[in-house]
C-alpha cells in the first residue's frame, strides 16, 4: 500500500469533485441537465425540472423557512465551528507560495471571482497580512507575499484545518481513506 493518505489531500479531492459537479456548472456525469428557463412572464412550471416550483401567483404558505440544525444541538453546539473565512483561505494559498503569487493564480486556486479576490486582498493588505511587490521577471505584474503577521495567521489556520480534518476523518481507517482517495481519483478522471 502507498503512503498514508493525508487528510488535507483527501478533502481537497472531495471539494474539487463537489465544485466540478455542482448544479449549474455545465454538463457532467453527476449534474442534472436543467432545461433553459422559460421566457419572463411565462407562468407555467418548468417541465421535467429537477427543482419543481409552483407557478407564480399560486398560494404559498407564509412564515420562516425551517433551517436544519447544525451539530447535535444546532448552531449553539459547542462543537460547531464555522468554516474558515475566505480571507483566511487566501492567506493559506499565498503562504503556499513563498516566492510570491499573482492575483490571477489565486483566483484559479481559490475558485472565487476576480472581484471577490481583489476585495479580500485589499482588506488583507489594509490589515497588514499581505504585501504587494513588483514581479522582478515582469515589471508590469505584482506578486503577493505574506507579512510576518500573515505568516503567523496562515500557520494558525493550517493547524485549525488539520485538527478539524483529523476529527472529521477519525472514524475511518487509513485503508478506508486510501479507498476513498482512489474512488475520488476515478471520479475526477476526464
């Protein structure tokens, strides 16, 4: 058997599979083929829609939409942790590139839009976590680097992620992790 599968690598494969196969992201083996929306003003339900809707104008019950609890006792569960913030995710991506990284590369790795990345990077720079430097190989481009404060926070985020993933995968053996990793590799093949 190969080396023990890393929890973070396994989670990256799961997230990549999820991102590639979510509804509305184009055709794929696990994505429903959603017919185009009818013209505006057409009040008929969409035929064969995987997301059935009532026609406009029909009575719908009012009131709050019930939210499923998160954790055994909902959001107040002491074991509940919010997922890492996007800006913390960007710190980790920038930290993985000690020689600097361009913003367009962050967009690709983070899987979020250019404007969102720009806004987050500006906030990180304002808060002293990130600094911009001119790319020595291309004076028109800018590279992003972590400051000392940014490096410290990126390491904290990495430790938090490792702890979270160790808890998340605690119930499955190394053999089962390897099997899941192999399955994810097959599902990700193009």
